[in-house]
C-alpha cells in the first residue's frame, strides 16, 4: 500500500477523532458525532472536488475513508477519557495529515489543468476547510481565523511544491520536502505560539 495513502488515512482518522471530540463535548448524539467527524475529515476534500467538478468525490470513490471515520468515532466513544493523553500523537497525525492533504489537493488541481494559484488554493481547501465546517456546525469561530498558523503553513508548503517542480527533482522527493515544510511551520508555530498579525488600527486611527 502506498505510503502517502497510508498517511492520508491516518490523517483522516485524526481529523475524524478531533471532530468527534468537539461534537461529544457539545453533547451531540451518536449520529451528530458521526456527521461532525465526517465533515471534519473529508469535508475539505469534498468541497475541493465539488469546486473543480471532480467525480466521483473522494469518499464515494474510496470507501476506506468512510470505514476510517466510523472506526474513529467508535474509538472516540470507547476511549474518550484516554485520548487526552495522546494529544501530542494526534497533533502529529493532524499536522502530517494537513501536509499530505494540501499536496494531494494541489496535485489534483494541477491534474485538472487549473492555474497553479487556483490549484494551490484547492490544496489549502482540502486540508483546512473540514475544520472550518466543523467549527461552523458546532457554533464556534473557526480556529484558522483566530490565532493559529494553519492555512498559511499549507500555502507555504504548496508554494514550495510548485517551485521545486520547476527543477528536475523526483516527484516523491518534492512531495516529502514540501510536506515537511508544512509540518515544520506548523510545529514551530504551535511550539512558540506564533500568530499572524491582526488588523487593529489603520492610518486614520487616533492614538493617545
């Protein structure tokens, strides 16, 4: 089985658990938890496929994604009290997952002959919009709009991929380097609490 595919499945598992935990904390029933887990893990890829008119949509084409989500929800119900101790592991899976999903989405956009900038946006959508949909459906301000460097890391990795593709470098090496850029930026940002600047004042704001 392809290594990148396995990482994608692990990322789906991590995303599904994060969605299930949020829904569980909101006292959703089992169906609600399953829906939020589903949206969190494959919502970004589904939105990408709809936007570029790619059919069949990824989770319809490959049932392993649905099986992974169901297993993640069952896992969450059985071991919810223990998952907190795996937070670092889940963060690693999540971070690697967004790296892989970004590049897979970018590659898919390029395969549909989209402009590289549009393909880059599709990669970002693949990686982060599942979390955006999760937060909207659970009545929270999406995390990527508040504090964490998340989508920006995806864009940086995607740009790295596009630049490296201009040179005669094996595709697997390009993929690994670009995914590593995303992982490294994300880890450093979380480790040192780095944030993007916020717009508070403009040129006409009076300061005392």
